[in-house]
C-alpha cells in the first residue's frame, strides 16, 4: 500500500461561542477565540489517500483528480468564508480544528473513489492541528 | 449514523536546552567514537520542538478533545519549565544516568505527559533540529496511528 498526500491552504474566519453558556463561561472556556467579531487563520489541510498504484499508470489516483475534489469540496466551501455563518456543514458546531477536520473527512471520504481516504490533518496554525483517521483502520506510518 | 472517526489534537511546543552525549559505561575513546562531536565535554544545545498528540471524544459543547489552555499549562508544568534553558544532563534527574539522546528525551517527555487528565496521550514527536525527528508512543510500535 502506498500513501499519497496533497496539501492545500485556505483562509477563513471563525469564533467560538456556545449559546448555552453564559457570557462569562464563554469567555472563560474559549478565551480570545470568543471575541464576538471573530478572527481568522490560514489553514493548511493535508489529505492522505492510501492505495495500490495502478499497474498501467503507476498512480494510486491521479493527483489532478484529488486537486479537483479538494477545490470543489474544500476551497469553494471554506476559503475566504466565515466558518460559523457560511458553511452549513458546521452549523450548530463550534468550528474548532477537531470539528472542521471531521467535517472535511465526511465531505471527502465519499468523493475519493480511487484509493481510500486514510488521514486528514488540518493545521489551524503551525503549532495547532487535528488528525482524523478511520476508527479501527490498520495502522500505517506517515511522515 | 456515520462511521466513527478517530480524532487527535496535535500541539507543538518549543524549548532550548544543552546536552552532552556521554556515558560512564564506555571509555573516553569509545565515547568519542560513538558520539563524535556530541560528546564534547562542555556540551552543546538545540532548539527542540515537541509535538504532543492526544485523542479522545470531542465534547459537543466546546468542539474540543481537550481545552488548549489545560494542555498548555500541563505541558509547561511537566516539561517546559524543567527543560527550557537548562542542561538536560545536569538539570533533569532522568538524564543523570541516561544519555540524553532525543530518543530518550522523547521517552521521558511521554512519561511526564502520560498522566494528562483531560485526554489520552497518543504519542510524542521531538525534532532535535529541523532535519531529524523522533517519535514515541509508549507500547505502540507503529506510533499508535489507527
């Protein structure tokens, strides 16, 4: 099995606020991320697909195809958007790295038909990221 | 209902420290053959990067596996306060009799962070320089990547 990873970047704004919490609780739990006017990040997304290279083309999947899927499913949906207000898949959720990574997995998994989605890593900043895997999938080293 | 996913939160921290690779179990000549420049008696330093990965359920009310403030405080108290701007050989008891290679630094950091109460520690990855890195996931030989 071979792992193939493509990286994209998108920029978006968000804020953390739970309507069931008091203003004071929101501030205590979410800190600066609770600023009502939001703030933004340059997100980096790494998408890893696992599969056997096709004997004729030598490819697990055509990177161009993966690029198009990422453009359609991720860039058009999230790039230069406000994640709280403009991305229906995140409605009602706090747009943390963990939640965005899960949403991205669920958007991408059915679209990747050549090879199998193996790993999604979403960086909110170089020092903070979430990893998403299929639960129970066989371990395979990355990096 | 959609299939369950395994989620991990990763966070990078930095500390700068000196060390010397040297063991009393080897002669001086053997030390310098095995450890080369790293055995220089006065030590040398690195800017280390520590990548901490924890897993757990995402709390629907916060969207988080663990609150970053809790993780940051814990890592500072358990690791960074003791390691940053220190001599690993002289200032960290675990390295009095153990060579502070980055393999051993990884294991020591894992040991110190294993008790994080808010999520499960999955693995530690340490970059000694931008060109080399080391990972330790306790008893999980493949880094516990499910």
